[in-house]
């Protein structure tokens, strides 16, 4: 899947979200709305919130969440140095069990950085 991680992820996420919304009642829709609303600029800029989401996702070992937040971080202008420092915190908090997820996070970042 190298070289195609990001686009494949985006398409699959969109497809699955359409299925969820086909069945979603008020509670699921409210949760989705809350999730998207919490990442907007506020006292903390969205960029920092996405980094926080990434750290939490790595600690919780959710590869889909990691991919999502890596993409968002890239779109928000996170630098390579900011990413590395944030992922170092996630590694310290999550421990060595997060290393496979750390590898995949950097793989997605590397793909994003290669796209002009």
C-alpha cells in the first residue's frame, strides 16, 4: 500500500461514514458533530488540537485515528519537528507497545511530504 495510503484511507473513511449515516440516529449524529466541532480554532489553534488528537490516538493505538490526525496535522501546517516532538510524547506515555503505530504514523507523514 505504499504511495497510496492517504487516498485509500480517505476513500474508505468516506464510504464507511456514508454507511454509518444511513443508519445513524440522533445520538450518533450528535457525537459526530461534537467530534468535528472540538477541533476548530479556539483558545488553542486547530493545529495544536490536531496534535493532541494524534498523541491520544497513538497512545490508544487507533491506526485509523492516527492516519486521520496525521492528515489533518499536515493540512494545518504542522512541521516535521512539531510532529516528531508530539509523537515522542505519545511514545513516552504509551510505551513501547505503540512503536508499530509510530512506524505507520511516520509512513503516512512521509507519503504526505512526498506529494507536491
